[in-house]
């Protein structure tokens, strides 16, 4: 395990499982592909800071009739100091055919820590789009309690457990956005937007 300064560029790719994020970490010892689950909380951009690398290994995957070999690093944590937008040139360095990390993991049945698909919640509270027989998905509903587990009930500031299943972490981030939370990249926590 090493701690090293660097810059993490994150790009959002739209795949068959929905949007997901991949990263490229540039450091003094080399450039590495990052596919940690917690990246799905971040907006596309560049992040400067200190990165804890716990593992560096080669990885391969097949896409569009070709085999891709890349050097991946697994992050054990990071302390970010600044953020900026990703330029079009930097964004184009990412392959649009990146394989979703969910597709690389062995599939498993849904468990309480890995919820099934959540019902769509309409942004208009006067329109109920919840199918009959589906648990209440409004704030405080059974679906949220199952989704967030030990974090339930939610407070104004939420720090997600990034050790949970990737599918669960994505669902938690999507649900927090729907509930009016925004992600603070520097603090690495979700904050409820204050409305006046």
C-alpha cells in the first residue's frame, strides 16, 4: 500500500446498466485505470489529491471483437484538494466502449444489501407512478429503509459505506439525488440541499 499525490480524471459512460464512472489516475509512478465502486458517486471531472493505492494489477476484458489489457489500481481511499471540469480532449481519451464493472462481476441474487430495482418516483408529488403492490418509495418508505440499511433514517449529511455491493452503492446514490441530496466531492459525503 502506498500513498501518492496525483490527479484522478473521472468520465461517465452510459452503458446497458445505466451510467457508470471510470477513472484514470495519473501519478509520478505511472497512469492507472480506476474502477472502484465509489467513483459512481462523483461527477465527471478532474480531482487533485492524495491517493492510497492498495493494489496494482493487469486486467483484461473483451469488447467489440477485441481484447483490452489495462493496468488497474485499486484505491483504498483518497483525500481530494481540488476539482475542475474535464476537457473534451481529456474525455476523448476514455474508450466509449468501456465495460461496466457490474458486467465484470459474477451475478448474484438480490439481498437486503443489494436491492432489486427501485420503483420510479415521479418528481411531481401529485402524480403517483408507483405500481400497485410495490412498497412505498417516498422518503421514509420501506424501500428506502431496506436500501440504506444501517444509515436509515437519513440525516442532512450522509456518508455512504463504499464497501457495500456496487449495485447497491449506485442505487443509493441515485436515490439520494432523487431525494434532493448533492455530493460534496472534497468532503466525500452527500448533503441535503436546503430549500428556502
